[in-house]
């Protein structure tokens, strides 16, 4: 399939995207906790295992699904009160991160050829499935930070994302302005979404990104650590796609700012983003850059 044809297909699929979804954009808020780049020298001690990369080796008897393995003896629970039986999700196995990463990660090492495309997860599943398929055909992997209510509405997308070799993380339960919330309410936003992830995938995911903010406040970063997220995932390239400027503007903004090690902020639920993805991937390829999961970027 040619690039122009792929872009036509994606634009057609984008017609179903929720371009006007409420609260889809996270905006910019530097918060209280400044973040600095991951130290490229930290890669020296990183483990070679990459659980999400296609073709990664698996332990004998492990599931062939990327980044996931099923515990021995796991079986379907018997149905209760006439409800359909539901199998226990496989436990996630995450590759270890190198030591010395900052509490808030804005980008990865600048010395390689990798970048991370990260998507704020909510919106109509049909164009999202098309977007994931387009990324996979191009050999790209992405990181999805999911909103908990979106996971409740479309639980099948959790496994679809992981089975495609992508990463899935936490973007709060209701996508509210978490950095302005009282501690108890902010904690609930993180832990409730984490529980949805655990229920659907067997784990809470590695990454947490605050809703409606680029950086977390000290309070939110502390609450995230307590919930099991040692690092807050920020970004250094903001596509501004949630303002719906059109696919050409999204492409131009991303490719103008991206460089080795960049973490790019994008959003599901916006037609321009879906339509722009083929051109973004093509532009990265022309520069010798490749889109990988955030874990792969940092290891």
C-alpha cells in the first residue's frame, strides 16, 4: 500500500473520531516538580530484554503475546449467577528500567535513533484500531496513556493495544485537572484507573501521566509513586493536536520539533491526528528515526 493510499484510508477512518471530545486536550502546566532529561549514560546498565518489541525472546512456556505471560494453572472462573465466565488476564512482565532515571521523564537519550509517540487514550474505538494498525504496518510501536472511563467503555481495547506490541499506562480515571485537586481526590483518580488496568491486563502498567498537565506537582508525583508508578511520563514535543488544527499542521508541528530521544504528545479521539499519522511516520523514517515504546526508548 502506498503512503498516499494509507493516508486516504486513515482519513476515511478518522471520520468516526470524537474530534470534539470533552477534555481531550491536556494543555500545559509545568507544575511544581521540574523534570530533567534521562541521562544517556544510564543506558549502560540497562537490561537487554524488551518485552514489548516484536520478535523478543520468551521464556519456555510463556505466552507469545508481546509483554505478557500467563501464570501456570490460570483458568476460567466458573460463572456466577448466570453471568458469562471471564478468564483471568495474563500477568504482565515489564523489562527493567536503567537506574538513575528522573522522577518526571520528559525525553530519552539523545544519542540514539528512537522516539516515543505517546497517545492520551480516549475516543471512538474504530479509528483508534485503524491508527494502531497503521503504526504496526510501519513497524512502529506506541505508548497509550488510558483514561479509566474509556477503559470501562471499551475494555477490549486494552488487550488490543498490548497484543499489538504497544504499551498501556494510566492517565487518571476521569481526566480532570488533577494538579489542582485535594490529595484524597487526586489519589483516587490514579488508583481507580490503576485498578481498571489491573483488572483488564493483569497489571497497572509502567507509566502514569497527569491529566490536563504536562508535569505533575510534587503532590501528584508522590501519590503516583504510592500507587506504584515511580516515574511520571511527561513529554518534550507537544503536537497541539487536541486543538484540531488539521492533519497538515499536526504533521508539521511534530516533525519540526522531534529529535532523537523525543517523547511526543498526541491524542486519540481527534480526526486530524489519525489522518496525520502516516505522514508523521514517513517523516520519521526519512530522518532515520523509529517510533518505539517508551520503555524501549529508555532501555
